[in-house]
């Protein structure tokens, strides 16, 4: 297993275990199966385990597995505060104590503000007293490292990096999101600021393996070097020294074994010309399914009405390249769960964006198309509820 340093000099395995996708048996997690997979990963050198308050049963399952095997001190636990569900600092404390009970521990190694959306949201938390609360937990040793997870664009990510003295951050990043979400630019920015960067969605929830177009799958079938889709995606990430740890939602022994093998042998700078060529070919096949040729450059921004145009087009494309449900969930996360909502339906057809688009996209027309796909009635209802209850 390869390791990279966190901000305090601790060795963090380059492969992290994402605990959101433990196998379920009925309405609960199949803990015996999960235990075998977790312990196999741990024995192979994985030491970073990521969960969250809102992952059903995940914290409790991880806590039980570590307790059964008396190995809490051998691992780093990362979990998250669902700040969008709390209204007071007392609520923060109540949730934190519940997380400790679930995880059967008295401290958290890496604690994240879950899905921090923008600076306004952070300012709201500051008014509740979150900074003082964090400092008390850090001083008492209840929290060892403080960070945030993020879905959104590069510019806002960079702003969030700078609003507090974070110990680490977590972003969605993969070869299809190289220039969207926080992107390569955001990754390098955080690294230059001294922040370890944890990567989520390296396979886009498995879509870069299971939902590849048939034409892309054939590229792997014909590959003389016998690379697998998962191996290529992980190696693309490990090749970048700015990446500290890559999470994988492993729920089979085969996944654990393949991912451990890849993490064990891949060093920064080891990506070959052949690897790069295969990535570009696969991306080209995926991109053939896109509806809008948006590159995520953001020259169209800012929109006077607050529409997040690059995010809208990314999610609109994902409906056709991946899955409708996944695209709509991501769109809801990125546009509705923020104080200043950024839905495409806010567009007033002013045309300012089109004057700056280097791809000459008919943005106003395509935004209308995107709204029809991305904003069904249940999206609009959810957006109103989020705004009413201030769940950003």
C-alpha cells in the first residue's frame, strides 16, 4: 500500500474505504459481509474509512466492525456534520455526540462540514458559533482534523478553501470531472495552500465502470495491456501528487482486492503515454453521448440571475451519458442546497452569457431544454422546502 502525508505528517493510505455503499440486506446493512471486506482492506494497509451521519446505518456498522475486531486505534475515521439539518450549536453538539455513540469511539480523526456549498453557508454557521465549537473540540482532542466536502464549481471551492484554516478537504474528481466541479485547478489550489485532498466519486458512483458506453467497453476488451476501467481511473488519480487519498465504495472482495493491488503499485508520475491515450479515447466515447458541448470553462459566468450554467449543462449531459436519477440528484445538490439557489429556471433569457461562450453554445435554448429534464415537479417542491427550512 502506498501512503501520502496529511497536513500533520501522518501517513494516509492512498486508497480510502468509502462506507456509503456497504451491501444492504433488506432495510439494514449486511454487517457480516461488510466486516469481511473492511477487515480485508485494513489488513492490506487501508487506514482511512469515510462515513457520514446521513448514510443510513453506515456509522453504526463501521463502529461495530472496528469494535468487534479491536482495531479502532489502527485506523482513521472520517465522518461528517450535516450542517444543513441543524439550527443551533446545541444541535451540532447533539449530532456529534450521536456520531460518537454510533462509531463506538470518543474522538473523530477527520471531521467534515458535509457538502459545504458556499461562503454564505459558512457565514451562517459562524453566526451559530461553529468556529468556537470546532476550536473546543480540537483543543480537547475530540476532533483531530477539521475539513469540508464540496460539490460545485472551482471558483466557489477556492473561496471556501480560504475562509478558514482547514486541515483537509474532500472533492469529487475523476477523469471526466477534470475541468468541472472543483476540478484540477481546485485540486492544485488546495494543494498549494497545504491542504490534503481526499477524492470522492473516482468512478462517478461506478458509472465509469458499469455504465460506460458499449464503444468504450470495447476499448478495454481490445486493450493489449489488459487494463480494467477501475484500474485506469484510479491510476489516473494516483498519478497526481496533489491527490492524498482516493475513496472507493467497495462492497465486494473482488473490488477490495483489485483496488488494493492498484494502490499498491501506482506512484505519482507512473502514468504512461499509453495510459493517457486510452483515457482520451474512453472520454471521447463518453462525450459522444453529451447533449451540450460545454467544457466547464465558466466564461459565461457570472449569470446576473445566479444560474450556475456549467453545473446545469454537466448534469444535463449526465442524464444521457450516465443515469437520469443520478444527474437529477447531483443537480439538486449543486443548485438547490445553497442560500443563493442557482436553478436554470431562473434564466431571464438576457443573452449575456452567449456573448462570452468560446464554444458558441446557444445557452438560452439549451437551458430551457435542461430545465425540462432536470426540474420536474419534485425538484421544484424540494427547492421550496430547502429554502423555507434553510437547509443549505
